[in-house]
């Protein structure tokens, strides 16, 4: 009977150890599942990050193109302004000469009538 009790105790101990091993294995599988889920989330975040980086690159490229076009427009407008300013200065000079000529003609006309 002692042998049976000893065998029972050993079998019970072995079954307990097997149950504990199964529990650890089950927990490890759950952790593996968690790791797989985390890897999937990480991959999704990497894809989203790559998409955002591409958007930023495209926006930056568009912005640089727009800025370059605006800078060229500013240069063109400044050139036009310089040209118009020169024309205005010439017109003022001609206008001053015409005023002088008109004044001289009025004076000559006034002397001729007097």
C-alpha cells in the first residue's frame, strides 16, 4: 500500500508539473500573440510614417517650386517698376521743358502784343 501511495504522490506531482508547464506554455503563446500583434501595429505605424514622409516631401517640393516662381515674379515686377520709374522721370523732365517753353512763348507773345 505504501508503494501505491508513493506512486500516487509521484503521479500527482508529475501531473502538477505538467499542468504548470502547460500554463507556462499557454502564457508564452499569449505573449507570442501579443508580440505578433505589436509587430503588426509597428508595421502599420511604419507604413503610416512612410506615407506621411512622402506627403511632407511632396508638400515641400511644391512649396519650393511656388517660392521659386514667386521670387521670379518679384524680380520681373522690380524690373518693370524700374522701367516705369525711368519713363516717369523722362516724362517729368519733358514736362518741365514744355513748361519752360510755354512760359517763354507766353512771354514772347506778351511782348509781341504789347
